[in-house]
C-alpha cells in the first residue's frame, strides 16, 4: 500500500515552454502533498506544501508564479513549471502524507526535467 | 539544518547485516525517528519509523537507545539492491512538519 505515482517520469522541453507534472496517491487519500526538487548529488529541497482545496505554501526563495501548484482532489496534485529555463532543469519529486497517527510521507518516483 | 548526524559512507558485504547509525542528541520528546532511502535517480523510499520502542518490519529493524539520542537501522541480509543513500530524519509526527534532509549515508553493498 501507500503508492505514489508521478507522470511523466522524464520530460525534455524547450526554453520558454510550460511543463505540468502530476502526482497521484494511488491507494490512499492525501490531504497534504509536498513538492521537492533535487540537484545532482544534493539532498532534497522542499519547494512547497500543498493542501487539498487550498493554496499551496511555498518555501522561501521559491517563486510561486513560476511553480504553480494545484491540489484539486485528495489524490492528485500538479506542479506546473511556467516559462521554463535551463536553470529549472532538475529532478522533481512529490510526496503524499498518509493521514493517520504519524502522517508518514510516501514519495513518488520523481520526474527528470531537462530544459534546452 | 538537519538535526541528525550520519556517517558519510559505509560498505557492507552482500548477505551480511548492514548496521547504519544515526545520532540525534537534540531530539524532542514528540519527535519520531524516520528512515528513508534513495536509490540513484529514484524518489525516496520509506523504510521504517519509531518513537522510543524498537521497531521491525519486512524491510528493516530500528533500534533506538533508551535515551533516544541515537538509533541504528539494521538491514538483516543486505543485497546489492540495498545500495542507496540512507537518510535518518527526526520529525514531529504531523504532516504540517516537514522532513529535513541531511546528506545521509551512502551504503554500498559489495558482492
């Protein structure tokens, strides 16, 4: 149980285009989802916390107009990278909190974004 | 800043038990110890978590010292597929509290 999927797993796009990444909790409802990015050989960095039906909370230094997050249902959150540039190339990972006694986070497999 | 200290890297022979230590001397009474691992180019995988009692599941065992200032993750029979970066994280068990990721321990299982 507690499976989280992401789509797409890999995307290559041209500079200036927008890219949408989907994160789904497949076998549980997640009132809270999280978006991370990870650069090579670095640890995960939290970008934003997304609660179903409300606006996402962004970490300091993360541009909310560039990284649009929508959490429309208890099983789906999306991250849209708008007007992507090469510096946005990274590994994007989502997680979903299994609501319960300890709210354990389960992670998706990640999306590799390359902006040319 | 991460509130845990882990060795940068460790080696373990295939088939042997891998023991990964973690120091968390400033842990609060309401913080749990979580372990995740990340295999190259994949999302982190949840392994186990605990508060003060030792825990065991199908993947690993978690041994927490009585004073809760340190813990050890035990992979009982390591395989090559267990090669990964292992992260020890302390966190209040509430989704409003984020996971703070340190550098983790790079565990290499050798044949």
